[in-house]
C-alpha cells in the first residue's frame, strides 16, 4: 500500500502532505537545520526526512546550504502573487501608506483567516518604531486591534466558534483571557467605532484599529490600524488624532473597495 493511502486518516487528509508541512513549519521555526537535527526534533526517521527534504528541494521550496536546509523564497513568490490579486490589497495599499505617512507611525492591514488574524500589509511612517512582525504573520484575533475590530462585527456564534477553536491564550499580563471580558470589550468596540490594543500583545505598544466593511453586504472584510509606543500615543489629543486618522483610512478603503 502506498504511503499516501496508508496515512490517510478519518479526517480525509493525506499524512504524507501533513508530514511535508510539518517539516516546513519546523524549518520556519528554527530557520535552518540539518538532516539529523530535523529527525531528532520531529521524531521522524532520518531516511524518511531525507526523502521529504529531497522532494521539497527538487520542487524549489527549500534550499540546501552545506549540510543544512532552509526555506526558499518560493513562498514569497506564491504569497506575493496571491496578495497582488487581492481586491482588498489593491484598494487599501496606498491608503495604508498615506496613514503611516500622516501619523508617522506603523500602519497595518489585516484580515481573518481560519479564526486567526493575518497581517497582509504594513507601512512605516517617519517616526515609526520598527517592529519585527512579518507580512503574512498569523496571530490570535484577541491579541490585536486588527483582530478585535473584526471580531466586534462578526456574529456572536462565529466569535464563540473562534474562541472554542483557538482558545484565549495569554500573550502577556494585559491580554484578555476570559470570554465574558472579551465580549464586553467587543461591545465597546462596536459602540465607539474603533478598537484598542493597549499592550495586549506587546508591552509598551498601543494600537488603534477600525473595521473595513463591505458596503454592499454590511459585513466586515478587514481592518486597518496604527501602532506606536504607548508613551507617545497614550495622550488624549494624540489618541483622538489617531482615531480620526484610522477611521478616515477605513472609510476611504471601503469606498475604493466598493468601486474597485
């Protein structure tokens, strides 16, 4: 019996593909590793790991550097091509750049996928404090202003499903980890029209976010935000200015999206 059929489980998945992605995920985590390291880290026989590495290398998804392997830039090609075809990205990119320039901070654009927040674009203003969040980063929705702005406009049943699937893990002492507290926070987001990430994920960082709605269906499709040092952003006049700027950007993106 072939490897694929023998590893296909009750969930109708192919074990061989899952194993390939397990190896890729490990390489993403450790950046580079040799055959023996991967075998030990994943508890997979060296002979099996070797076959997968050779296949992935031949396909162009990993490269060999001496005795070690790393991911290739082929993933960037796939991700970049997919993003460039996105109607949302085309409608939002220039406005996110303008938001960063006008505020001087980091402007972000995110979407929800499989119950997680995905960062699909960011732009750094002249006064921005550089962060290391890579484009394509996935995080828990409740950690970020982008995520909370979208969650606030999802049906309650959908939010409950996301919480059930991913839980409410703690990023630090400021993270919401109680479902009732989260729903109360989402109600405040809806009432005021913007979300706040007050060190929920990264200490010292304050972020203001706003939802981007599909005006044809009145459904949330994305969110935009501005991030900066809490010491600089956490002033009433400064926050008011950022809230206004983020809401304006969301409004412009909505209009461009509906007419794109």
